[in-house]
């Protein structure tokens, strides 16, 4: 009985054997140049559209909670729960840069103490780099992350179990 093993499998097995035996494996693994193509396929396969921008717009928003609301400007500033955005970079993910929302207030502006600001999350797909190297290239796998997109005013939760806090995510 013959068993055919591809060169990729042999390289992976040799790498595992060398890693287990304590012999250092050369660190010449590189990021594939076609990650964007793989990411686009992942985007089309899951939603039929792009999942997150590869180069988010940097927004320098005010981080303090205003005492009153403006009547003009962007939604993020006019909301009863205004927010600003921050740019997050994670070199182990593709895309490696994303924009996340951060609530500027704990309480809703102009509301009673029964309401508070809560983040709204969107499920987004990324490609995550694994420590596996095949043919000199890192292997990436699809992952899902929940990314804060905005803030809303919501009735505060009445927690019967303190561990249930933030269970919406």
C-alpha cells in the first residue's frame, strides 16, 4: 500500500517534529501576498459584501460627555449617547486596522437615570494568522469578532444574576 504525501504535508510534519524535538525551526515565514483575494472570497461567501474596511478613516472625535446636544453635525455627535471612534491595529488579523466606537457618556443625555448608553456591535469576519508556516507562508483562518459600531440609549438592565452583565455580545 502506497501513501502519497504532499510536499506541504512533509514540510508541516518536519516543522512539527523539529519543534517537538527542540531543534530551532528557521523563522522565514512570510505573510502571503494574496490575503486580500482570500479575504474578498470570505466576504462574498458570508455576506455578499465587504465585511470591514482595510483602511478605516481616522476620526479625531471629542472623548468627553457633552452637557447638551448639538442640532447639527454627525449622528455620532447628535445622539443622546454620543460616541467617538478609535483606530485599532492588530497585526495578527487581516485586515489589520479597524475602527471601533467608544461611548462618550455613561448616562443618556436628557434622560432619567433609568437609561444608559450601550454599545451596538456588528459581527465581522477577519483572517487570523496562525503559528503554522507552510511553504514559507503563514496559514490564516477565518475568525469572527464583535466590533463596537455605535452607542444607543437603552433602558438599564436589572440584573438578577451579576454574571449576566454584558451578555448581549
